[in-house]
């Protein structure tokens, strides 16, 4: 208001650096031409920022034209040992998309996307990390529901543990996604898919408790918002992952290979399988598009696998 009246000088923003300008243009390219969802773009930009920081440390626009095949290969080789197979595959996808964009814009004459190494990832090669039901319950009970943050985190953990929602799916839930009359919640899944899921009574009660006695007053339509000002929704699923990790740390659950939101999804699938649910039913609940994604849970059903195993020659019969 003071600026509109001329009482104070107008706000002057510093000019964008060459790299910031590229980030902004690449962001627009991913949205408009590649059709990526905002939560997907959020994952790619940090990869590109780190790549440019290491390869083009000067920050000059002209440095983009000097990126070579050797720079790209050395960067991937330098970090490959720190990446899991899944993370490495995603990182390489981000690099290819960015390098393809540079070539398309004429900012680099070399088709560098073709030289990004492929990260080999064997299907069904690993076991999903999961928690026994008693530890899931322990993590839920560790939330102090006498506090604002505890009520919020308890509702979030229930959505992860009982409905198997992904971190991004929880972060993007809005107040308008809940149909209280039908006891359903609208979930924005991967690939811009949408699914309506039933709200079990315990989850409904936890959300109501949070809305009545926990959620700060805010014009934001996101279901879950920050407890400290500004009271806005989370930028991505990373915050949900941190809430899940904090819940495990709070009750002393250690020794998990992966300690984040997804471990609750794996735990739900494993418990359902051991309770007699079929892989098809589990895949429908978790909204898997590929049946192979669900098949991995068959590997943790030890009792079923034991009945299929052959006796060891010369061993105990």
C-alpha cells in the first residue's frame, strides 16, 4: 500500500543470474511441453542445479555451450556410488531431459543426452523394507495427540499406514478432496491418475480431531499445513517423509534400510499378504499400474515360500 502511494521506493528485484534464468525456462518447458506435474518437476530441478554447480561453477551463460561429453560422464561416475539403483535412474532421466533441452534451444551444439550412462536396475532384485504390525502401531502411538503437531502427524501416519498413500499423495490432499457424506477421499496418484478411497472410521476421527483442534486458521486449502507461520501446505512429499522418519526415531525403531513414508506402504502390503489378501487385491489398494510392482511382495511371504522350497539334498527331511 505504501508503495502504491509512493511513500516508499518501489521494490527492485535483482536480475536473474544466467543459471536462474535457465532454471525458470526449463521449469516452463517441463510444464508446458513435457506436461510434467509440479511435484515431478520439484524432483528434477535440484539435480540440474547440482550438476551446473559442479560442471559450470562460473555461472556464465556461455559455460553451457562448453559442457562436454566427458563432463557428463565424469559427473555420473562421481556420484553413481552414492545413488541407489532407483535414485540413479531418476537422476539420469533428469540429466537427459536437461541436456536434450539445451541442445533443442541451441545452447549446446552437442547431443549430450545420448552420452548419459544408463543405470542398470534389475526387476524384483530387492526385498521391500517393512515393519511388523506391532512396530507400526508403536510409531502411531508415539504421536502426542495432546499437541497440535501430534494430532497432525497422527492423521498423516494413519493415511500412510492404513491406506498406503504415498508421501506426495498425502502432501497434496485438500479440504475439498474429502467427501464426508460418502466417507471417501480423493487421492491424486502418480501419472495424474485420481482415485477415490474409503475413509476408515479411525482415519476419519483423526482428521476431524486435527481439523477441530489442531489445524491453524489458514486460507490455504491443503488439508495438512505447517504448524508454524506461514500456515501453508507442504511444498512436496519430502516433508511427509521427514514426519515419518521422526515418528520412527521417536520410538526408537532402527535398523531399517529405508526409513521414510514408503516403509508404511510396504508394511501395509506385507501385512495384507500375510492375512490372506491376493496380490491382485493389494495392487488395487495401492493403485499399482504395473503388476510387477506388486509381485515383489510375494518375496516377503516367508511362510508361503517355505512350502514351495525343495528339500536340500542330504539335509534334514
